[in-house]
């Protein structure tokens, strides 16, 4: 698999299929990497399901344990640093307009991409998106200070746990609300078509997913639950296909 490099950042990515570009963002939190787009980490094998119609592009998140992407911890702008990597990869591949499908942490990432580059994203699918759960306000900080920070420091002597603490504090504690990256006012004003497939586990609050779909003016929401049986997963995949086809530029064809 190839790499995209920009300064101190090195992003490991893959491509499959052909057609209109579709950026895929795996779940797994800050350990999101390409392998998490397949079972058992994903509800369905995302690339295999969509590469027949789309140019699927996926990447390992910067500094994900289990991935091959690396770069500095940008403590003052963690969410935007990841957006730099995502948009930078599209630039590297010569892609201007694209669609995006993201799981878990892909939800906040997608809202941030829609804020930073609204003219580039034709449509977005947010599957089991992450969000802030008031009754568990420190969930993401605690998960990552235990599950992401120590292995990162072990393989990166230039990164300390105090760096990790500052990074996670800025990412998950400083603006701890809703979807972390944008406000409700932004979602209410966002004209990009979005499809939301809610979940309801601690890191993927149902209430936030449904509220974002209710606020977004050009939104659809799937049935729920959609991951409880093979039949429901197949229906969800078909819904994703139908949604993407409906918003794919006509000139893209197939």
C-alpha cells in the first residue's frame, strides 16, 4: 500500500475499485486503521461492498496503534490536524469533489470536513457515529489515555504521556458537547446531504445521532437497530448504496 507524505506527516492509504471517489473512515477511535473497515471490527466489509461502484480510498489514522501512519501530535488543533491529513490525501490523489462514509470517530471527522471544505463533499454517511454523552462525560479521554496513549509512547520516544494528556484534553474535554467538532448551529445550516445510521453504545449515543439527523436540513436516518441481524445489515448497506447513488454527480456515471 502507498504512502502520502507532507512534512513530518506520513499517511498510509489504500485504494480499491473505480468510479466517483469515496473516502472511507474506519471506526476504532484514535486507533482507526484500514483493517477496521472489515469484519469483525466493522458491521460489513466496507471496501468489498462498495468498490464495484466507487473509487474507495481509506487510510490509517495518524499515530493509530496498529496502523502505519505517523506524524506529530498537534496539541492545539487535534481535530483539524486529522482533517489536514484527510483533505491532503485527496489533494495528493488529485481529487476535488468526493463522498465520505465514516464509522464511529468518522462522525466527528465528517462534520469537521463539512465545516472546513463544504464545497468538496458531495454527500456523507455517518454510521454508528461517536458523540458526547453527558452521563459519561469523560468516556473518550479515559478510553484513549489507557488504550491509545501508552502504546503510542512506547513506540514513539518523542511523545510523552503529558503530551497525550494535553492532546486528549483539547480533543475531548475542551469543547465537550454534541459531536465534538461542530455546533448544533452549524449542523442546522449544513446543506450537504447526510445519511445517519444510529447506534446506541456508550461511545455512540443514539440521542446525538438522531439529533444531528433532525437538525441537518438535507438528512436521512436509517431504521434502528440495523446491526442486530445479517438481514438488517444487508438492508443498511442497500440504503447506503441508494443514498450514495442518489447524490453521486450525474457526470460520474458508473
